[in-house]
């Protein structure tokens, strides 16, 4: 009886934490789906579009939020950030919904980005700490499924409400307010992470005895931490430059490069995220705890490189069927590739006392870089064509593939405490 109850409790925590990925990806894609509408309504130029993408939940504001949220999460507990950041998220969303000028719209995007950024390292930490060791990939994969369904719902709503123009996109953003409110209610009754409470108590005892010092941001500069961070940033940053471009700009790219309508572009994008959910459930969640993670990663990385290579071809040769190949190939690869493994490894490779802080620092570095890239992508596409941008993204994906395949850690089936002891010894554990 107790085992069954424990499983139910674990999955309840998993679902509540996973919804962060829904609202994160949903926020990005809702903005992408209505980008052309907002562009026309507010008469935005390429620089303003790039700024909107750079300071949104897709990039810089999320980066800053992750840095702050990760630190607060380790210092004061997972529960503090976990419950209250969604209130700020809802505020930002309401500002977006009622925007009538570019500065107001940008303000809403920044608040949403800060909130999502703070929530991501916190929720991913809660997921890992509450998941059973033998099924950690299965539980963490649920966030990737939610990351897929956020865009699917946002894009389907965009198609169904397309005749309403900009009002339809405002409604799409409004549905995220409803989802975040429900998620906030689900989280209110959740207790503090057991891992954090136990670690905090042991840490205070060891500090009182003079055995260790208080955790400090300088701890992340220790060689063992630097190696892990460089590895994870190498995996996730370069992959995210392509994925971030896809998440925010892809509907516009489908229309520009593929010559399809706004409705078709949104349906293609919804299909891509649908295949991501399929890849996550049937490969990452079912096999990630049972077979070689390095092998799964390699297959996904190669698929992603092949999919993006399609756009290096001359635009004159681009056919609707080639867009479908990209949607299926890249969509599936995202389901069991870099983001799923980054989320898993970033929680496994660091001790409890600064697990969320490390995740926040890395997420910050990734999203800041993506923000810079987002500013220049529209200009690259306009002045040099999308072929050059696609070639850059193929290069990014090759780097990510090499780093992940060579340095993938062997952590499958081990508890977080066992991994921590192997990497840091008995004192920290």
C-alpha cells in the first residue's frame, strides 16, 4: 500500500513540475504563431522583431530569471520559487494580452521570461529529486512531453482562431494564464523537497562543526563542477541555437522559405511538436532507463543534423514534401535528444546544495547566447537568405552531437546520492 501511495505521490509531483515546460514552450510558440500579426499591428521592423525574440521567454529574460531562481531555490528551498513565480508569470501574460504598443508588449514578454526562467531550474530540480532512481528518465521525460503539448495546443488554437486575427492570438495567450493558474493551485499543497531538507540539515551541522563552509557561487568554479558545466553547455547551448530559432521563428520560415500559408505553417509546427511528444514517450521515457543513453543521444543528434541540412538546399528546390521530412525528422529527434538529456544530466551531475544554482547558471548562459542569436537571425535571413542561417545551425548541431556522444556520463539507475558520492566524496553527501 505504501509503495503504491509513494508512486502516486511521485507522479503528482512530476505532473505539477512538468507543467513549467508546457507554459515555457507554449509562451514561446504563442508568440511565434502571432508574430506576423503583431508585426503588422505594431508596424515592427526587423530590429524590433529580433529584440522581442531576444528578450522573451525564449532567451535573455529567461536567462536572468534562471540565474536568480536557481540561487533562491538552493538558498531558501524549492517550494518558495516553485509556488510564487507563477503569479508573476500570470501578470506578464495579462500585460501581453492587453498590449497596444511595442513597449507594453515587450514589457509583458520580459516579465513572462523572467518568471519562466526562474521556474525552469526549480521545476527540473524538483522532478529529479522526487523521481525514483530506476525511472528517473521516465519521470523527467514527462516535462519534455509537456514541452511538446504546450506548443501543440497553442498552434491548434492559433489555427482555429485564425479568422479573428490578433484577437485570436490574444486568446491563445489567455489560455496560458488559465493553465498557469491551475498549475499554481496544484503546487500550493506541495511540501518542500526531502532531498533539500535533509541536505540543508546536514550542511548546517557540518558548518557548525567547522568541517565545511557555507555554499557559495564560487563552488561552481571547482574543477569537477566546471567540467560538468562545460560538458552540459556544449550539449545544450549549441543545440538550443537551432531549437530556439525553430521555436520562435519557424512558422515565419515555413512561410518565407516554403511558400506556405500562415495556417499551414502553424499546422506544420504543431505536427513537429506532436512528433516530439511521440519521440519522448516511446523512446526517451521507455528506453532512457534501460538501454545505452549514449546510443539514444547519438541517433537523435544525427537525425537533427540531417533534418536541418534540408534547408541548405536552394530555395527553388524546396517542396512541401521536404518541409514534412523536416517536421518528422527534427520533431522526433527533439523528443529524445539534447534537451531531454540536458534536463536529466543537469540534475544528476551536481550535489543537492547547489543543484538548482548550477542549472540556473547554465540555463542563463544558454538563453543569453540564444538571445544574441535571435537579434541577428531576422537580419541574416533578410540580407543573406535562410540557407546561411541553416548552415550555421547544422554546424551548431554537429558540435552538440560530438560533445554529447564523447562525454555522456554513466548515471543510469543510480540514486542522486550515489552519483553525488561518486563525484564529490562523503563530506558533501
